[in-house]
C-alpha cells in the first residue's frame, strides 16, 4: 500500500469522527483506534492517537475558550500530568489489553445507571421547593420553580449552587455534591491508563455531567483537560524515543482533519438542546463501551 493512502484514510475518517465526538462529548478514538491498528499495528496506536488528539483538542480549546471551567482545570492538571508521565513510561515497558475491558464495562454500567436515575440537581431542587415554607408570592419560590422547569430541559448547570442556598433546610439538601478537587484523583487514573492503552474513552463524562457541565462548557473544559494529558504524553513518548516519523505524520493527519470538523460540530452543537446533548453523551458511552468489548473479544476467547 502506498504510504499516502493510510494518511488519506486517517484524514477522512478523522474528519467524521471529530464531528460525531463534538456532538457526543468525545469518543473519536473509538473510531480511529481500530483503523490505526489495522493500518499501522497495535504498537502505533498510543503515539498516533495521542498526537491526533492533542491537535484536535487544542483547536477545541481555542474554539470554546470562554466556556472553559478554569477552577476544575486547575484541580485536574496536577493529577493528570503525573498520571500521563507514569502511564507513557509504563507503556514503553508493558501493554495491557485487558485494561480496555475494564474501561468498557465502566462506560456501559455508568451510561445505564446515569440514564436511569433522576439527576441529583433536579431531585434536590424538587425536594427543596416542596419543603420551603414561603408565601405564595415569594420571589425566591418563583425562582426555584423556574430553575426546576429549566432543568427539565437538561440545564443542569443552573442548579449547581441551589443546594448551598441558606433558604433551603439542611434536611432536604443534597447529601453529596461533587467538588472541583474531586477531579484530581480521577484525572490521575484517566491520564495513567490513557498513557498505557492510548485512550480511555469518555470515562470522565459522568463526572462532568454530575458536576453540572453540559454542551459547550463540557466540551471546552474536557478539551482543555485532554490537551494537558496529550502534550505531556507527547513529550514523554519523545523523550523515550517511542515515536517514529510515520507515527508522527499519521497523528498530524488525524489532528489537522479535526480543525474543519470542530467548526462544523460547533455549529451543529449550538442547535442541540441540553437534554439532547445529555442523551447523546450517554448513548455514545454505551455504544463506545460495547465496541471496546468487541475489539477485545479475542481475550475472552483465549481465556475460554
């Protein structure tokens, strides 16, 4: 096969994969990893995907700059940087295919459970409104009821501070709310495993949704987080001589194709409701997890 054909294939597939991932909150590696594996072999997957994801996510950062949650990013960075370095180093020593199975099961279970349950913000808001002892014409009660109505359309972020209101009795406040610092250990684990197997899929999407990030805010913040991970991995792979010229060119093809795809995806995303976005994210998590299990089916057969 001429050397130019793999680049063409990767560019075309990457273009459509990035459009889909914009609307689904991530997941382009699910489409690209099998193709890279087919064209270049399993050993090329982590460095090629890392380079491609870096350029694609860096462009998203520029595109959605104003939507980034910088507090969450500040807590994410230390754990992610440490995990990315350790994961990339470990990749040069071992390759853990079974890790993909663990990630796949997590994605499927999370998508199902998150889809079945009522969002914590909506449940807390409804409970709060029922227990508040305010007069009928109370402005506060009207505002709470309005927030509940908005949340029925999927606007989770509008209710992120409601549980902290002094008007709400402690007995009816949400028992557990995610804080920004909770993402530090989660970011470490994601970055470490990503360094080992190339990608972890949208494993942090449940965290972002529960934290209150949707649509542009979720996509922007996640892109910033992914850029941090991938730039550290690229530096580590390079320092350990774990990248070839062919792999760099393939990664560039994936990343550059993401630029026009991100622009189209941004346009389409602006026309989606918050609830539609949430549903697409959960569906893609389930589909992606199932696909990862299918890709590792030979491991099950070998065990049997």
